């Protein structure tokens, strides 16, 4: 990643943080106070903001010129909701997320569960308003919301979570493991890229290219998550290391070895950037996001 590209991603991240703070300041009125505080704790609790930056980078790559931060922030709200529920005792039962106690450890399980549920319609409203702010007609704005909700639903992230839970204690073959994570992790990353292209009124060819890009980096992201779970510490990760082994999950290092898994992630990144290059929309920002997926340490 070049210094200029790294600086750009850092600037985008700060801008997204500011937009999410404004979202919490204006959108949580009327929500039960403990639930609202849990939402605020989750949404403003840090993180990579990778999905939001991906929306913005895809939007600009296909010619978008307006401020798309509100639209991009909607994807982060969905991601934050998924982490709240993923950490619940009935799911992965985790105590640490982003270097802090998980939402249910701070607010209790009922409040955390309600906060996660409340974040979904809030994200939908944010996405709709963000799309309208870009000058899209209401039908196109509704299509963007539908895209986001489909990725977050039973055919995407939630369905992948169910498959992941069912696979605990089972040794999955590689194709089945990739099926789980293309849904659980990859679906929202693909949607982020597609939402950016749709926001800029991109072409079908551009949507096809970011489909391939998003699918590849989404899978590479999960592979590196698995690698880091066995090679990094809790302090560095910001979440509990070694959880995959504790939950007896199938992982890429278990199937391919750490070196083989890392190599597989590298091949996926090359495919991702190749898809965008073929479509003529590979930008420094999108290339930097792809390279960051395999270079990150947390």
C-alpha cells in the first residue's frame, strides 16, 4: 500500500467515524435509553470501517462524485449489529470485541439482543436516505436497501452464521467451508461494493466486476481472520484469540496449514484486483483495500 493510499484510507475512516457519530446523535431518539446506549456503544466502538470505505471506493471508481458517507455508514451499522449478535452466549459467546467488553457483557443479553435487532431498520433508513441524498430516484434507493437487507438476511450473513454454528465440531471440506464464509463474511462485503456502484449508477459490467472482487476479498478476509486467530494475541486482535479451536470450528489453517491458507488468500486478492482491472475500474483505493485484507494484523 502506498503512503498516499494509506493516508486516503485513514482520512476516509475518520470521515466515516464522524458520520456514524452524527447518526447516533440524530437517529436514536425515541429508543429505550438502555438499548440506545448499547447501540451507541457498538456503532462507535472503533473497528476497521472496511465495509464503509469499500462503499466509498467503489462509488468513486465508477464515477461517483458526491458525498456518499451516509450511504456507506449504513453498511457499518449492519456490520455492527452482526457483531453484537455474533458475540451473544447462544452464538460464539465472546467477552471481548474491538479491545473492549462485548455489548452483552456491558448491557446484558436482553438489551444486547434488542439493540442488534433495532439496528437493522435503522440501517435500512440510513441507506435509503443516503441514496436519496445522492440524487437517486426512490426506486433506485429502495433497490439499494433491498440489496443490503438481502446480504444481511437468511440468504447471506444470517444464513452463513447458522451454517457456521452447525459446523462446530465437524471437519468441513474446503468447498463447504468456503460456502459458509462466502455467506457469513463475504455477503456483506460484496453488498458494500455493489451498493457503492449502484449509488453512482454503475453499469451491469461494473456490478459483475465488483461481485467478483467483493467475493474474493470477503473470502480472503475470513481466511486471514482464521490465520490471525492462531498466530496473534488477544491484545493485538482486540478480541479473544484461539476461539476457533475452543469452539472446535473448521478453519483454513486446519485444512491448509498457516502458510497454505495465507497463500490461498493471496491468490484471491490477485483474482479480485484482476476482475477490476479487466473492467477498467481498478483504483488505488480499491487496490489498497484488497491488499490491506491480507496485510492486516487484527
